[in-house]
C-alpha cells in the first residue's frame, strides 16, 4: 500500500485553522461526548418511549437523507427525480449535520477517485497495516480526518454540476439554519407531544444531540469499518468490503464492496439476503412516479465483477 502521507493535492483547497477547529468541535468532540452522555442518562434515568420514537424518526430521516439524497442521488446520480423531491431528499441529508450537500459530495467523489490510495481523504489504510497503523487508520477514517487534514476537496473541481444547480446552492447557503432546525425540530415535537418544557428538553437531548452523534458514527463506519473488515464478493481496485451490521444501520450503505464495483448503481445490496432499505425507498419513489432513469444492477456487469461464491 502506498504511503498516504504523500497526499495528492489535486482538486483540493487549504482549510483554515479556524475551520479545522470548528470541525474538531462539531464533528469530533461533541458527538464523542454525546454518546457516553446518552449511555449515562439511559442508565440513570431511562429513555422514555416518546423520546425514543422521536429520535428513531429523525434518525430514519437523516440516514435516508444521507444514503439516498446526498449519496446515491447527488454524488453518484444513480437516479433522477423532480425538483421538489430532490430538494426534500437533500434537506433530509443536510439535517444529519455532515456538512453542506456540495461539500459532502465533493469529498465523496474524491474518495472514489483515490479510494485507499494517496488522495483518499479518509482511508483506514492511511497509516499502513503494521504496529499501531491499523488503529490509527481506523480513527483517522472514523473522525480524525476532519481535523488532521489540512486540505479539503475543492467543490469547483469535484462538483461543478451541483454548484450550477440553484436548488443545491440555496440549500448550501441555508446550511447554518438547517443545523439549528436539526436540533429544534425534535425538541419542538417533544414539547408539543408532552405539552411541557420537560418534553422539549428531553427530546432536544435524545432526538437532537444523541441522535446526531449516533447518525454520525453510524454513517462514518462505512468509511472505516467497511474498508477494513468484512468480506469482498466483487473485484475492485480498493479494499471496500461488505459488513452486514453496518448495512443494517445505514439502510444498505454497508454493502460497500458492490458500491465501489459499480458506484452509479442505485442498489448496493445486490446478493441474496443483502437487504437495502435505501434501494427500497428509491424503488417506491420510482413506482410513485417521483424517480426515473434509475440505474438498477446490470446482471452482466454483476456477473463479471463477482469474485467468488458468497458463503
């Protein structure tokens, strides 16, 4: 494996000290604090059904927003849909607080260009496979790269199509407001359902803070776990894998090996038993007339890339 310290800087722009530290707080520190806080609160006071359902609802919205909106629709153009549906899916992704849509897509397109090679922004192989290298690589892929990377993907280079889209530009510009909405919406719902400030604050904690932390680490596990562990059914030049529990939590994203074999395919779980809820949502949208030109798996391409009989 090539030394990832010689990062290919083509298509990247420098990140200021202030922005890197903002990433450190919002994307690294707060989620890591929220998870043990949630565990402590659940152990000490329990988790009420109302807050659990609110958190689960927004988790579902966020995961579909990332997997279907940000990933399969914007980044890889696996299907097309009318502007209102497209905007709704992308807003659901923005509410996951993983960055404005154009920046998320730019990072992911660069990841595919250089997957597990110098230039990949978040490969778990960044520090090699000896000694502490695997552990350092996993931490880098999961959260570390947000702070340690001195350069981020250039949107002008990687996503000029999205920058030319007025709807995406508006959502990019409204991202700060969507960050606030991501916390206030579950809190307001909890307050209204309980008709109390107590319901507001508990929903803010569980449906806002803890939910956002869980969503982050679940989706980032595709970057780390699904490039380090699991099995490989298809031939790819990178080390992408399939991990069932990651696929379950990410609504199909954990079937990552086929995704790297055929990035524009709308379905990632293509083998028997590989449930893909995100593909199911796209299929539903297609049947409703809200999605078209869907790139479903090509049997010939699938057969050609199949590297072994799955166990």
